[in-house]
C-alpha cells in the first residue's frame, strides 16, 4: 500500500524545548478499576490479515498472542475527568508549558494572529498559540460544552501522569488490540468487516474531500462524545476513530517478528510511543488507520487536537 502523508498527528516541533517528563511518584494513588471493564484472558491473531497496512507501520507478520485477564477503561478519558486530575494535582500539560499545539485548520477557533505557522508537510495542521486541552480548537474555544468529549492535546507523558493519579496505567499495544477486537477474531474493524453496515457509520472519521470539506455524515467535524455509536463486544466505546489513544509500548515496526507469544510489553527502548485507533481525521484516501490492526506512533512529548488516551489495569 502507498505510504501515507504525515497527517495523523504532528510531532512536537524540532526547535521546541525538549519534553519528556516522567510522572511524579507523589501523584500515584491506590489501584482503581472505576469506569473499567474486565477483559477476559485469551489468545488472538495480532496484526493485519488483509495486507491493508502501511509497510512502515509494521502490522505484519500476523502472530498469535496470549494475554492474561486485564481491565480497560470503557471510554477514552474525558475532559471532565482530566480536569479533576489537574485540579487535584496542579498538573500543567506539556502543550500548556510550550504555549502552542497543533490544531486541524477547520477546527480552529481564534484570531488569525494566533496561528504561528502551518506544518510544512501537512498544511492542514496549524501550530496555534494557546491551544491546549482547555482550548482544543485554539484560544477562541473551550471545553465548557465538551465535558464528555475525549481530552486532547495530551502527550504520552501527560497521559502517564493521569494514569498514575487515577490508580491505573496505560494499556500495552497487545491489550489494546485484543480489547478493541471485542471477541471478533480476524475482523477488519472493531465491529466487523464492513465500514458502514446497513449504511450506518460506526465511528467518527472523515467523510468528504480531505482536508478541505467534511460532509459530517457521521455527525461530527472534530471530536464526538465518548459514548457515541455503539460499544464493541467487550463493552468498550469508540475503539476506532475520534481520537488516537496512547499505548504504553515503545514503537518498532519490526517488533512483531520478535514479539513474545505471551503478554508482550513492546521493545525495551525507542524514540516514539505507539498510538492506536485512528482519529476523526482518518480517511481511506490517505490514512486508513481506523482498522483494528492499524498502528502509528509519535514522540512521547507530542500533542495535537486528535490525540487522547484511555487507561488499563492488571486483573490482580
């Protein structure tokens, strides 16, 4: 398959101050499974059996993986939940510290002077001064009417800090795919093999002429509330589209060839962390990463208007 444009989620600017903060140990709270669904132990075929992925993403070889039982958040972490975390801890996200984050141009709200630049390789992404989880579309936006939308503009480091505070952790990539499949072995999507069964949209992705015109056939230009559409077979909502979700693993496109068969944890080191699920900007004309086997990655200090997360927990 042709390689995609660098559109999924832009990385932190190369000339920006280095990020990479580790979660503070004093934020860690006792384990909690609040809002989570228990996923049964089992094994599955991990990877792309349809040969529809991008070579650079490393969705092959398809390989059997066994997992112990674990817990997974039923939804992506919402703005309301993240606000409670920030209020309790005083956490300041890396996008807030940097003072700028990436906003999709049609979702921008603010003065034109707030746009510092377009991302060179993906001009539909704008570097916007003042964009953050509190102002997802830029300074002219807020989360007042988006409390049940997924939090965005959070880095892997921010997500890890929240997870520690919530008594949880980020899911491994294998856990994420197993949970997303909802018990459907070898399916293309989290709900089956057809994108729109009976003509109905099952996820929040792009419709129309990317990146100029979104027909919003699924009802959304940007993020949707976390309990939109229907949950999968495990009771998990929106495991495709809406926002990318950070996973615990370092990313390596060759990892599947050497992955252990039981409870893989990903490579020991790397430059980028795994992201899963695709976002409201995915479209089969350039980035069909809303498939359940699809992978992507970004540096752990990167944030944008379509990057969020959900948490997991050990069963014991």
